[in-house]
C-alpha cells in the first residue's frame, strides 16, 4: 500500500488507517451498538496483515474500551502498527461524554492511555476536541513537554479551526490534524487544507465513508437492523433527508460499479484524491469488512471520475449544505 510522510514527523503511514470508534462497544453516548470483542481483535489483526500500518483510537471510544482492544490485538501481531490516540474528552458515571480538555490532566490522560494500550510510547497523541477553548494552549504546552521527554512521538489535533491552529503554531506546529472529510463534509477545503499545505501539516481524515452510509445503502430495512443505541440513527440522512440520500446513493453506486469498485472504496478514493490529504481513517468491525475495503484497491481515481462525482454532488446540495 502507498505510504505518505505524516507532516514533519518521522513516520511514513499507509494512505489508509484503521479506525476503531465502533469497536468501543455500547454503554455510552455516541455508541455504535454492541460489538464482539474477539471479532474486533481479529479485525485489527486482519488490517495489519493487509498492510495497514496505523490504528486510530481514543479513550472516548467505549470509555477506554477501544484502547484496551487495540492494545490486546497489537500484542498478538508480529508487525507492530503505529498507534494514534487522543485526549481531552471526559465522561460521567452514566457514560455521557463531555468536554474535558485541560492542561492539568494531559499527563494523567496520557499515562492512562499508555496503560490501556500496553505500550511505552504513543506514536501520535491528538487533542480530540478543542473544548473548552481557553485550555487549548495549556494542553498543547504539556503535550510538547511529553514529546521532549520521549513519552509521545508526535502530536496533532482534531476538529480545530484556523484560529486555534494559528494559536498553537506559535508554541509548536502540529504534526497532523484530523478533520472530518467526505463527499458530504467538505468544509475543510476552504481554509484548513490550504493552511496544512502551506505549513506542511499532515492530514488524516475521519469518516471518509460518512459513518458507513457511503459504504452501503441504509434503506428502511437496513435502518431497522441498527442497534437501538446506535447514535447514527439521528443523522439527517437517515431521518429528514433519507429519501434524498437514497437517491444519491443509487447514482453514486452506478459510478462505483462502472469502475469495479465498491461505494466504500470509491468514497475513500475521492478523499485521497485531494493531494493535501495524507491518509484516511477507515472504520471496520469485522475482518471481512476491512478486507473488502482494502483488498484489490489502489485508491486511485482519474480526474474525470472525480469530476463526475463532484457534478453528482452538485445535483444534491441538500446533502452538503449547513455543515
């Protein structure tokens, strides 16, 4: 698989990484529903066997459970992937996630992640959300100290705006930024991507398949099979914009079929076609899912195909506005 240098770090990462939000399981807000832990472990091992060399996780995914599963799986792998995680989210006894970024807790959160993952150093630590805003600089300063101490290899941010990026740049330029980017979420094209290009900051995009809705068609039957605690039930594409989404998906699938690609592969390829993007985070919960997504796919599309997809998006402005 093609590799690209992650910003100014010393890491060469594959253009696709494994995302582990869903394998966090149930019992907390923003859950994807119950998961099979053994299947999750096999999925991570399968991803590494297929050539993927980085795994993205976070304490917020299952209230630490995702990190534990990643750590268990990696111990069983001969080839060790880069491990990317995050900090700055907290939760209460009911599993309700909230904003918890604090310069005072960065070191403690890092130690907790190291223990759950079972490693001595974290390859990339990221601020999950920059909230509260007044804690951005204190948290970033402490993360820089952890890099200097060798506890963290590289540092990045997620979901930051331009103002916040400019502020932390005065302390230290981030090695990477992790924003949402897919056919339905293109906000970063205006300011974030140009800034990353100018400053040589790596870009690892999350949800290139829009939480799975671009990997398969979520018609009424598919929605009925979703777990009752699957947070995606609230997405507008599955509620107020469902009929529009279904029409778009049918047209998008025709393009994918003409290229002998799955819709998931085409969605990822569209994201990676942007030259500023370093890699895409691809979620999977079963070994067959990641195998289907990665196998026999170069993730390259022609400029003509990208234009065809962009023209199709223009016909469905309801799916991209108000983001």
